[in-house]
């Protein structure tokens, strides 16, 4: 049996170091919001002549649209997202002719380089809409965390202090999410990587994976404690983690191999989505073992209270006066 609980301060210190690094990156650089969170335009171009995705992206960059994202949607058909273009109809506007503006200039310039172009599905996300998207995204994450807290507290209601299990699970998923945010803050500063709705989707997926892995560990702890109520809690945690370690590592390893294959062979447009999943799954596997379970041990043993009592020079138990 591996003594996970005995090494809890090592694993928690590693997590704290990464947490502080992420906090520093967010404070210094912040996240670089994508078009969905800042406003922008999207449209579809269909080329009659063969055009490669990298060629189209390079041409848009030369036209001054370096932020443009190009996604293949069929043979010689590309979905393009740029900053908000002038004379663009609002999202959801009724069908009709598009007034002359930047889009016409883009189409004309690309047409000279690649041949005739047919455009469709033109829409613009205004600043107001992007603000609403950001607000609803934030609400979705908060509601998900609260729902997880309540669900785990209810599911573990038969063990002593079930609220602690839910709280530790939420701390673990916050740890995973914060590491991802810090990484993308650094990538945004170094490589100009943006966060968009696909990033949010991947982040919510990571939250679900992290909680699932943590629940498996907590459920094993519950079974161990229920089977032997007098077992020391640290021993119960060590036994539970040892029993679930192989399952957690094998599950995560197979998912990581799949994501790596997609990163190597997939398109550029889903690379950030896959990167969030990759980092999140690795962090989630670690946090279920080295964060959630260890914080539960610290809480059960009241290690924080003991630490401050020692700092104040107080003993664990009052000494008895001689008779």
C-alpha cells in the first residue's frame, strides 16, 4: 500500500506552486479573448479553384486580418472568422443583400489571387452579443460548480461531514481550471493564442472529467470507511487510492494517447480545444489523487489548526498539573 497521505504536503506544495504561477500569469498577461467574446464577423467562402487552408490564412494575414481563423467546411469551402467588419448586419438579421463594406474588399482581393468566390452564411457578433456570451459562460461555470458541490454532498450523505467531500471536489476542479487559464494566459502573451467558445466547451469537459475521477476515488474511500469505521482515515485514503490508482492512470493514458494523435493529425482550428483537454485530463488525474483526497485528509485531521497551534507555541493537548 502506497503512503499517499503521508506525502500530502509534497503534492499540495506542487499544486500550490503551479497555482501561484497561473495566478501570476493571469495577473500579468490576462486572457486574450477570441471573436465570440469581443465581437467579430463570420462568413463562408467557396472557391471554384483548389485552395489550401494555409494559403488562405496567409492571404488574409497579408490583407491585415492576422486574427482571422479559417476552418475547412468541405471541398474548397472555408468558414472564416475575423474581427467585426464595417457595414456588417447584426447577428440574426433578416436575409437580404449585404451592404458594400470590408467583406466586399476581402472577397475581391482573394478573388484576384484564388479565382471566383461564392460567399454565404454572413453574420456579425456585436459587442453587446459578445458581452452576453461572456456573461452566460461565466454563469454556466459557476452553476456547474455549485451543482457538483450539492450533488456530491447529497451522494455522500451517509458518511460523516459529507459537505467536505463536495468542497474538496470543487477545489480540485478549480485547481484544474486555473492551471488551464494560466497556461492560456502565457500562450496568449507568447503566441497570441485566444480563448473562444470552443475553449469554454473544452474547459467544461475537463471539469466533468475531473469530477468523475474524484468521485471514483471518494466512493472508494466511503466504502473503506463504511466497511471499517475504526480504521484511521489516512490509512483508508491510502488503501482507496492504491486500489483506484491503476484504473485512473489507465483511463487517463488511453484518453491522452487519443488526444495526442488528434493533435498530430488534426487541423489547426481544433488545436486549442485539444490542448485544453490534454492539459486538463493530466491535471485532473493528478488532482483527484494529489489534491482532492489530500485536502480531505488535511481537513479531517485538522492539520491547519495544528500548524497554527504549533506556530503559537501551544501543545496539542493541555498538560495535566501534578497532583
